[in-house]
C-alpha cells in the first residue's frame, strides 16, 4: 500500500513538471513570435527621427525618416514636398535616389531625405511638408529647416592685382587679404600654396583662429624662387580653407633673371666672341 502511494505521488510530480515545462516553452514561443511581428504591426505612418535640423546654406539638411504601410494591401507611395523657391529635395532608399516607394502590406521602409538651400536664403525657420501618397491614403510629415546663415570666403590682394614679378634666386613677399563675406564666423582658417617644382612658400600668419562675418585678415606670403630658374611666366595658387569654406587666388608670377646673371651672360658672350676673333686672326693668315 505504501509503495503504491509513493509511486502515485512521483507520477503526479512528473506530470506537474511536464505541464510547467510545456507552459514555459509555449510562453517563450509566443514572446518570440511577438518580437518578430511587432516591427511591422501598427497603422500607416510617416515619421522622422529628427523633424527639426539647423544648418548653414552651404550644408545639406539630412533627415532620417521611416514609412510604414499599415494597410492590408501593397501600395506605391509617391513622395511629394512643398518647398520655397530655389530649394531642392532628394529622396534616397539604400543610397539610391527615388521619387516613389513600392511597399507590401505591413512593411516598413527607411527613407533618407536631403534638402539643399540656395546660398542667398535668409536665416529663418522654414516648414517643409512632405507627403507619401498611395492609392488609398496620404501620409503627412512636417519637417523644419532652420537656416542659421551663410559660410563664404574670399582670398585676394589689397589692390585686387594677381600678377607680380620676382627675380630668379630671390624671395618675394606677396600681401594677401582674407575676407569673410558670409554671415557666420569662420574658425581655424589654414593657408596653403601650389607652386612650381622646387619653389617654397611660408605664410605669416599660417593660420587665422577666427574671422567674424564682414572682417578681413592680412596675410604675408613669402615665396622663394630657386637659383637658375628660367625667365618666364609661372602659375602660383594660394588657398585659404577650413571645414566650412574655402577660397583660392591664382597668381601669375613673372620671373626675371638677376642683374648679376645678365652681366655674366654678357661676359660669356664677349669672351666667346674674343676667342673667335683671336682664332681667326691667328689661323686666318695661314
């Protein structure tokens, strides 16, 4: 009797354990299924991670958006936007430019939106309504573009003249003028040059820490021309740049030979002529 009762209790415990394990795995299966379906469930929507972006006119306003087809049928969604005059908008899906998106029922698609603003746009906050329109619905996404100003830079000389003369084997100082012609301050402007082979150039100063809107900075470029450089016209380009803007000044450098080199050339010619005259006098009598 005791053995039978013990066997019954053990069998009941096994049954309870089996039921508990079955309930646990069924719950896990249901949870896994919910995780798989939740990203594609829900009503249709057109959303963005950030609806308000601030940038300069020389930069691109980039928005990361998501389009969800919550209907029970596939659809072709045409992308539309209302923009101020001169503005341009581009839609990209996985890097490719598109104007519409074909989506199956319940699917989600990431769309990158890029907006380019004209250089003369007034600093302000602009509302950009964007729509995704299919045959059965129209989804609206209101974006905002905050134009904070313009980055613009000019590199020239105090007189505007971009031609200069230099003597072979000498150093020439060229006075440059860096102008901030935009509405935003420029920071960490670096000066550089592109010169003929073996030419050298240093700048004073070599970097402008900050140049406020409408301000100018004086720069001295010291160009070293190698010895024995052939006389003629040479091109030299000076540049000022930072991460937001850049400007160039193309110079025409006229290289002249030095006075000493000229006299040396004359002396060589005279010596050669004298030698010829001597040889003619000496051997011409025979």
